[in-house]
C-alpha cells in the first residue's frame, strides 16, 4: 500500500448536499485533489483550528487533544485508506508509551484531530487513483464558483475585488465576535478563494 502525503487546500459549502461541506485535500508531490464531503460540525472544527480561532470552551476534538496530552498520547499520522460505496474510511495512527495503535475513524474527525497535533495526512494511492481529481479540471470548478457567487447576489460587476474582500473581512470579524463559527468558516473560505483567484 503506497501512501501519498496530502494537505488541506480548503473547505467550501457543497451545493449538492444540505449543510455539508467539501473538504479539499491536495497531493503534496502531484497535481491531484481529493474532495471529501463532511458535516458542518467537523468542518467548523477544522476551520477554527486552521484559522487559530480559539472557542470560549473546548470543542470535542480539542477535548481529545487535551486528554491525549495529559496521558502522553501522540498522534503520528492520519491515513485515509479505504473507500466503499462513496464513503471514505480513515485510521488515526497514535503512540503511547512506545506502543503504536491504529484507531478507526471518520476522515473528518481524523483530520480535525490531525490539525490539532500537526500530524501529517496521507491517502493511499488506490484511493487517489479512484477518487482524485486532476488539476486540469479546475476551470470547470471556477465556473461553478462564479455561478454560485452570482446566485448569492455577488456578481463580478457589483464590487471590485478589493471592495468585496473588505466586505467579506468585515463580515468575518462580525461572525467571529458573535461566535457564529460556521459562518466564519464559510466567509474565511470565500476570502481564501478570492485571494487565490486574484493572485
């Protein structure tokens, strides 16, 4: 089983699944991306850590990290190693007192834990071959993104990119101060997409 190291490219709302998000992983030494549909809670848990936003009380994955630290458990890596009927399966590879354990997990939970431990993420080559998307297909996604922005009432002609970024940043600050982390994650993703498309 050959492992490919991946990292998180970003999160975006998924138009086809109600309240779900698409978590996009990308190959570090390749050109493929792997989209995984995850729930809103897990997306929020991942986004908060990526943005270094500290919630007033620990979320479930933060609690796991605190318990692991108290008992000297270290997460070595995460591997997404199975795909059955469009469902991904993952393992958390952890170590305690020199003993290595593989623990079955949903990829979304495993990744939320990985970002808290700075643990590397891996996908098997078989899964990347089966479900990965080559970068050449990016243009189609950009068209869908533009169409999605239009349906949200944000057309390219309404605001300059800088004005739109300022507006989104202001909305992000409001969402964080109101502890609306799901909206903050969505806005952060929108800002990231705009910045990467303008660079």
